[in-house]
C-alpha cells in the first residue's frame, strides 16, 4: 500500500491507528527519554562556548594535531589546561581562560612556533566573564519570552487554555531532549545553538498547530452531530494529519542531515554543526511530540470537562441502543 493510499484511508477513517488510546505507552517513552536527558544535563553536562562562559580563543590556520597545541599552551600557561579541537581539515581551535594582552601575544607566538606557521595565521579573541553572563541572560530571556508569547497566541487562537498547555508541554519535551543530546555528544552550546533551539521550537509548534486545528474542526463537528466521542474525534484528526507530518518532516530533515553529516563529518565544516545538530534532533523530536504527545495530552486535559463527559455519554448511549457500530480497521 502506497503512502498516498494509506493517507487517504487514514483521512477518511477507513483505517485508523489508535494514537490516543495508546497514550500511556507514548507517555512512558517520553518520560523515560526526558529523564535520561535531564540526567545527561547534569552528567556529563552541557559544554558552553566562550560566548557564554568567557575566555580566550585562538584559531590556527593551516595546522592540525591537538596534542601539539596543548603542549604549546601549557608551556606558556603552566596553571591552565587548554581545550584544543581540530576544526575542519586545516585549522585548530584553542580555548583558555581569559588572558591578558601580554599572555595573548605569548600564546600566539608559541602556537605559531609549534605548528610552524606565521604569527599572522594565529588569530585570537577574548570575551570577558561579564559579557558571557550577559549573553546567557539574554538567551534565557529569549526562551522565556518565546514560551510566554506561544501561550498567549495559542490561547487566543484556539480560545482554550488546554491547547496552549498541551503545546507548551510538548515544546518543553522537545527542548529537554534536544539539550540532552547536545550534552551526550559533547557539542558546544553557542549562540548558533540557541538560534537552532528557537527554530526547532517554532517548527514543532507549527506542526502541533496543524494537528490541533484539525482536532478543533473534528471535535466541533462531534459536538454538533453527537456522532463521535471527543477522544475518537481527536484521534481521527491525528490520523488525518500524520502522513502530512511525516512527509514534511522528511523533507525538512533531508537538507539539515546533509549539513550535519556531510558538511561536518565528511567535509569538516565544523562551524555548521552547532545549529544543524539542534535542528536535526529538534525536528525529529518535534514531529514525534506533535503526534504522540500533544493531542493525547489534550484529550486527558479535557476529558473531565462536563461538556466532554456529556458528549461521550450520549454517544455511548446511542451506540448501545442501536447496537455496536462497526470499528474502522486498525492500521
């Protein structure tokens, strides 16, 4: 069965996958993944770039070999353990604590001598701790403002706080898991990473809004016609949008995967990996949360409302009086 044929069967309700009915399974998977991610955030923890922590950074062009740079720096700064990383195929990055002007000159000369390159091939940048703290504060402020605006927009657009709450929980799920993967692989958190986090939150929110829009349409019809329970109407909405979510996610992931795996791993363009990793993981997790977390959570949040209880009771009563209605085939 092709994807188009399957999508048509899911949209019409001829075939149905019990996304909502199996929500406890999805909750368990999400809870375990989030818990593991939280543990990773403490050990080994996130690796922040000098933009957040402050420090001095040296770039040596036309050089390779981490041990050479480490020994060169330790020969000048005996009480400092530098962080040395190869960037691409012909560049080395060295990070230390914030250094004075004289120390910067000494380290630059030592690196040039160790790698046998001219001094002009060694560039240096220093960022003070106060500037790094300012960047961290602004990044956190940006995330908080994003969540506040999302809450307001979702509540106003859907005219219900439950959809806004379900969306926020799904977004937090995506953010924590993405940060956990960052901690696991040891990639540095840079301003580009923060941009990536905000981008994937926007992408995840977009996917959730599409599903919720269909949920609202189906549940409104259910309240008018009294032909489906709230859970069945919501589950139908997920089935109607799941193929679209899969297709758009694949299309979005392909170029990001090319940047991450080909650009970084094969071509050595390390400057692209900060944002590409956040985008790749975030889009993948966001597609999952919009289908398996957001809508089932919405059903749980609204199932105790009197209006929903009345609808469910009337539908079940009508079916018991008329005989069991045929169930759609399960995908």
